[in-house]
């Protein structure tokens, strides 16, 4: 078995199994937590319903925080949107998703895919630079930086493989797939889980504030 065969076979498949199993396990761990009795009624009959609106209404910082958080918010949106384009818009990625799910759609031109990859990588480095320059604000741990590295690795290796930089193409492609496998395997155990957690945390905060009559 060559390195590329290993990357395309056992490595990527087992990483997806770990990712799916770990994610489901952690979500179940939250969903089965018991809540104490609600001893305070909401200020209005729709308090809980309004609370869940914060999942969407807090997608952008409140006005009083906009200036202070404009940079990281803008870079975060650029990174997430560009990464999404890379993941679901590039033809080889679509073919991989098609093999897994059967779903298919037209891919982007190569230039658009490369542009999205460069934009995602640049915005990721911009976010890392800000985190490093303001340690007292972010209080980063080794897990935070590991997540950043594992996010950057597939972008860097994918661009290198496309540009035929580094080792021969088959080896570079294998390294790219292995870097994605590491990212998938780490996903449930680090802060990348915020892809799911943000729904629960925003909803819980909204429900709590709605009980107090806070305008949300």
C-alpha cells in the first residue's frame, strides 16, 4: 500500500468515523444533561421562544461592541465563508463528498477555488496574529493553537499540491489528505466543536436573558 492509498483509504475513513462518533457523543452528553426546575417565569409568555432567536440575532456583535471587535469579526467571517467555499466548491472535494453521500453539484473554476483557499489562509493568519499580539484578551491554550495549525495544514498542503510545489504530486496529495484526516479526528476534542456548540450556547444565553426581561 502506497502512502496515497493509505491516505485515501484507512486514514480518511477512520478519521471520519472518529469525527462522527466523537461529535455525536459530545452532543449527546450535553442534550442528556438534566435541567433544574424553572422557578422563575419569563417576563412575557414568549420568553423562551425569543431566547432561541439569539442563535441568529447574535451572529454580529451588538452595536456597543462593534468598533472594538470589528477586525476579528470581519476576519472570522471571511475565514469561515472562504473555507466553506473551498470545502464544498472545489471539484476534487465535491467528488469525495459524492463518493460518501451520492450528492453532487457543479464545481467552481480552478482560479476561484485557489482564490478562496488563499483568502481563507490569509484571514486565518490574520486571526492568529491578533491572538498572539493580545494574549491577555484571548487567554489561548495549547489546544487553541493546535486547532489553528490543523486548520491551516490542509489549506497550505492543498495549495501546494495544486501548484505542484514540494514533493512529487502524489506524495503532496497524500500529505494533504492526511492533514485533513488529522483535522477530522481532532474536531470533536477541541474548540472546533464550536461549529455545533454555538447553537446551544447562544440559545441558552437567550433563554436566560429572556427570563429577566432583557431585550433580545
